[in-house]
């Protein structure tokens, strides 16, 4: 629709035309009668629609799309139960700083506050879960509010926007122009701040960089890697932000996740300057807020973040730079490396420590199928552009510790720790980039949270591969039980279906794998099938972590 037109259009048409004006090429939805006018308007535009099986999965797909493209992922759901189901995906987008817009059907305006069929107050329900939650009362304001939604979702610290659409409003008409395409608002480092950073680095004895958050790009990641190389600066990444820095780079020293390398944690404690770029250093990467002192770190802290509200909110910075990681990285080439870098030898030592930490041959977990060897196979055989997705659970430790991410845009994992994310994210990734290989890892409990989206993968012929790691339990909770209530197993055992048969029932490829030596052949057959595939990996329940069994955890807890 031409932005200069004032032809009368329905609310449904105006919503869709604003999406087109913003460059949206894909939406994820579960249909509902509350927004039929929007679904009807989609027929007339060149926007791909992915019909999902549950609203939580649809919202997670939209989150994955937003993570990979840096443009808002669009999700459409119906009122009441549909919106409630989608809340899980909104929470992920909020905690992960992902741009997303959730459009929710709403009751007729004339029925408000009678507790009409599936009525909810979306401003109240999503007010603390989203960056902005609103409702469109006037059809003529659709372009204005949709434009604002794209600004809010993408600028500062990105996040989700929820917009409720009253059913009667969507069938009313208005003559109003479309809003122009929105580009995220950005700032540049203030005058003198880059020179200040250069001076601080020149005076430092043991600096370290921590990368995280969003508003990065492939170019920005390369620019920071080049900077790190010139300064021989040790670089770590925050929890589930591993794709921001190449793991084979000589300055990479590992990730700040769960069960991290003790050498890495000590290096941060011993540092005298922390360059924190894009991340909030929240609970998981900060090791439950113990990694650096609050509110004033003992180290000099240079905090770079696109949202001024995050600067000084938890940690008082010595130098606060209010800009996006991409804008910051673009300025790094102007910095001259100091003539002396006393930390260079330590960078090399920490990189060697990381290489030893990720060495799959140094551990020997129990069981006939060992996940360290599975990870070694994936490292050696997957194309570098492969997108790896996962949800939450102890199985994810194998990815974070042993998989080598070397390219931007290859990791989809919820820093919010949401189970069930991996499969919807894999579908979202494959819809966004059909030519890129996509591999999802999911625990048995994690997979069953949104396993129905395997039907979506089959419907759209998406040849992704899901590795279901089955130990017959909610493994993370069992691990904590054994640490704090040893031997008192409660509410963590699972009886699982045959996941290979599950895949076949949907029309995909499925195979059960029980031995390490059988994995490579099974994976190659899954690839050759050209279908969505599930490999059902049977692992020993004792292999609860890469370094400790259930019996070892229990024995240690009983001694303490």
C-alpha cells in the first residue's frame, strides 16, 4: 500500500499494511476468530505465514526470528487462552532483549468489563512482562501505534511489545496514511569516551572483556574480534551469547554460564579493568551476582549498553558508554594498541585453559552413549553456518561447554532459561533461513513442552534435526535435589514415549540411538532423509553433568 494513500481501509487491512510498510516478510500465528479481519488481509500481501500448533511455540518462533534478524518477530494469537499461552515467549523476549511484537485479538469494545468470553485486560496482564503493552481503540491510530511499537521493540534495550486488537475495531474503516519504515534509534559514544577507554586500557595490567546482549551484527562481531586481536585482550561471553565471539580465536577464554571454568572466574576476579559490552551481567553470568561487587566493583568497569536505564542500575561504572554494541564496535578501529600489553601472556594461558576445558576426550561419562563424543562429532561435521538451538536443562551444558560457535547468527538459546524453546526456535530459524542447516538439542522433558511443533516442521517441509537427550527425568531439578535433599527423589521421574516413532507418526524421520558408535550413522541418515528428523538418544541417568554422576552428587551432599 502506497504510504500516500488515504483510501478507506479496515482495521485488519491497516494492521497488515503497517507490517508490510515495516518490511515484515513473515508472521507466526495460531488463528482465532477474534482477529479474522487480520487473517483475511494477509491473503492479499506477500507475507509468509507459519501456522503453529500452540501459541507459546508461535511466540518462541517469533523470538527466534527476532534474534536472527534484529527486526521484530511478529506473532499473532487469539484472546484469553491464546494470549496466556503466548506469555512464555513474551517472557523470553523480555529477558533476552529480543525485538518482538505480539498482536492479540480482543473482545468487542462494547462488551468490556463484563468478563465477556475470554476477556482479559492485556495492559494489566502483560504490563510487567513486556516492554510496552497497549490496546488500539481507534482504527485511525493504527499506523501511529504500530510505528511506535517498532520503535519501542528495536530501540534502546530491545524487547517485546503487546498490542490488543478489539474485534469490532478491526472491521471499522478509516482513511489514514501508512507510517514510514522504522529504523532503531541509536547513539554514538560521547566525545572523548573512546580516548578515555584507550587510556584505561593502556594503564591496565589485567583487563578482560565480557560480551553479551543484542543489537550486534556479523560486522560488529568481526570488528570486535579484530580489536581483541590487536590488543591481545582476553574475551569471554555471557550465558548463551557464545555466537558473539569466535571460539577458535586466540583471545577467546570461554563463556560465563552454569558450571563454568574456574580459571575464567578467577581471571575476572583478578582483573583490574572489565569492558562489559551489551550485557546486563544478570544472575547467571554473574554467578548469582557474586562475580563482581555490587554496587561498586573493585575493578574499573567500562559498561557499554544501548539503554541508559541499564547503566548504573546494578553496577556503578567507572565509564558508562550509552550506545549499541554495533555502534561501539564500529569505533574500535580508531583505538591504537598500547606499546606494552602486560596481559598478553595471560590471554594465551586463559585460551589454553579454555581449550582444555572444552576437550571432549578428557571426560568419560557413564553409559553406552556418551554426549561428549556426540558433541565432538557435531564439531567436526556440521557446517559453520549451522544454527544450534536448545531450551533449558542439564543436557544444554554439553552444548555450552563443548560446541564451538565461530559465526554470528548460529545460536538460539533462551537466557531466560525457558524449557521447550529449542524446537520452536529451530522452526523459526528454518523459516527465516531455509538454506541453513538447523540442529536442535532438547532434553526429554524440554522437548515435550513444545514437541507438537514438530508437526509444523513437517507441514512446511523443514529438514531440521532434533536430538532428544533422554535420561528419563527432569535432570536439572534432580541434580539440585541430590545436592540439597540427597536420595529423596520427588516429582522428577519421567516415563517417555518412543520419540523415533513420534517423529514417524508426524511424517518425519525417526531413529533410536543407544550407543556412541551408532550416532554418526544415524545423524547421516537423518540428514539424507531430507525430512524433519528426531534422533532419540538414550543416555545413562547417572550422566547428570559432564563431570559428576548422581551418585557422586549424593555422596558429596551426604558428607556435607
